[in-house]
C-alpha cells in the first residue's frame, strides 16, 4: 500500500523532469512538419520559375522532403534527452537492416538517379521500353509513369528500366517513315512509282533533305515498292496514314492492284 501512495509523487517527478522535454519535442515536430511543407513548396515553385527540367522537379522535391524529415526526427529524439551517439548507432543498425531487406527498392532508387543524370528520356517523350510504348508522364524516385495511347497508366520500376534498351521516339527533331506497297506482277511499275512520287511532292510536310526514296524490289509474290520519307516527328503519323490512303486511291484509279501494304517506323505515337 505504501508503494501505491508513492505513485503520484513518482508521476509528478517524471512530469517535472521530462514534461518540458516532451512538450518541446512535440512542438518541434509540429512546427518542423509545417516548415518542411512550406519549404518544399517554395523550392518547387522556384524550380518551376527557373525552368528546371520537369523530370528533376518531383525527384528533387521528394529527396529534400525525406532528408528534412529525417533531420527533424533526429532533432526530436535529441530534445527528449537521448545521446546522439546512441541515436546514430541505432540508425546505422536500422539502415543496414532496411538496406538488406529492400535491395530491390535501392536498385530502383539508383536507377532513378541514373535516368535523371543520363537523361535517356524526359517527361513528355514517347518511348518504348520493357515491352511498353507510351508517353512519359512522371519520373519518380522508384518508378517511371507511362501513359499509353489508349490512356492506360503503367508504372515501370526504375532499376530494370535503367538497365534495359530504351527507344526514344522524340529525341530527334526529324524521323523517317518507311512504307512498302506490294503490287502484283503485270501492273505498270513505272506508273506506280510516278504516282507515289507525285503524292510525295505535293505534301509540303515531307522534307526534301534528306530526299525521299521510292525504290522497287522483285519478290516471288509481286513487286515491292519501298517508300522512305523524312518529316518532323509531330507530322510523321499523319503523313504515313495520308500516304497510305492517297496511294491506294491513286492505284485504284489507274487499275493498279495492291497485293499487300506494310508500314514501319511511323505508326508509333
């Protein structure tokens, strides 16, 4: 019973010794989170105003946010009276355990750093990687977000992405469209080539340098007419579709039979 009577005194003694530290730690935590939120928002607005690469902005903002929160937690623990050497020893042990448990995540983090440093693509680029074709929507710490043409959202881990073959369809200003028309033997090949060349000359979106090519190849099933034209990448898809329709119409008017049509390198948008 005597021990029970001493509990209030012990409790009050604890409050006197640690109550101030506890209140201070809570205040530091609350104020710290408020400051971090405002600071990261300010840094992000400064990056936007100074035209920092959109690929870098979310990555740098997240790194800053995580770093500041780690420092805040250390400050709170220090306010509670724990020795810093003990804190760093515990954090080191925790960090080692987390590192071993999250090797895949660390690989993705390293991949994100490589992607942002080497810049094989940027936000807004059309790419093909990991069996996916689409536009880069966001480059995050751990993964890259791709939006496909049919509006699917795909998350690709940065580790495998950084170590895979990446086809960037928007890195160059101009690209080439390759089309192939297979006409049956017995048709006027010279006329077919002339009709295609007229259509190319009439399209001012097609570049004259490098010059367009219209060449033939004899196959078992017919004569293949290879058409290679260069154009600004933003027009390439429309040019390909238009040429297909225009050539088909022109051939039908001249009674030229198309056995097969093939396009390459222009339809990926």
